[in-house]
């Protein structure tokens, strides 16, 4: 039960912007970026994560997808599946949360997705999570339009944190 409560709490903190029960895109055909694979240590936390140290491990899931493991010092690991999506020239990352007891499969009925993007500068990885609390988005077409409309709006993609590569 503690693990499930932590998952819900972390989900609301990490993805305080918007979670979706639909995919932005089912297409998964952009090859992974090998430069972001590895272990990452949080160096600048965002206000949303209350200063907790969430370290990140990014692994190759397959040729097009990542497996992301998020670690807090004293808690269970949280797992995510992610892949890049091109929205009319804007690369974003679709992230699917792995709920306790569920696997990443099309049959999973309680899928939760969010949209993020990243910037990589040498060994510093900056993560940004989509934010659109004020607008109700009902389907992937509305979400795509919202991303395109707000592509230069930093309030739409607030920073989640900066990480330094450790291995």
C-alpha cells in the first residue's frame, strides 16, 4: 500500500502538469538517443519535487524506446517507458507510467501518459514536463494543437530538474 501511495504522490508531483489516458502518438519510429542513456544525478531540483533527490537511470528498452528508472534515496524505484514523438517538427517524449502490478502493454486498462522534452548539453540533462492545467484536452489531436500553439511558451514546459551524468 505504501508503494502505491508513493506512486500516486510522486505522479502528482512529477507530472503536476497534465496526465493523459490517451497516447499522443502510437508511432514509435524515432531511434533512441544513445547520449542520454546512463545514470543521472539530480543537481538542480524543481520546486515541485520538494527538494527530494530523484536520481534517474535511462536504459535502452529497444531500438526506439527507453526504460526510465527513477530512484528516491529511501523509496522503491519507479518505472517509466518513453519514446520520442515528432509533432510537426517539434520533438517531444511520450512517457508512460508503469502502475504497480501492470506491464507496458496495449492491454493495460489504466495507462497514464505525459509529455516531456529534454535538452542535453555535454553531461547535463535538463528535463521539462508539459503543463496545461487550465485547458481540458480530450484527445491526441487537441494535444498536438496545444503543443504547436505553445512551443515557445516556457510556462507550458516548466523545468522538472537538471541532472549530471554519473556513468
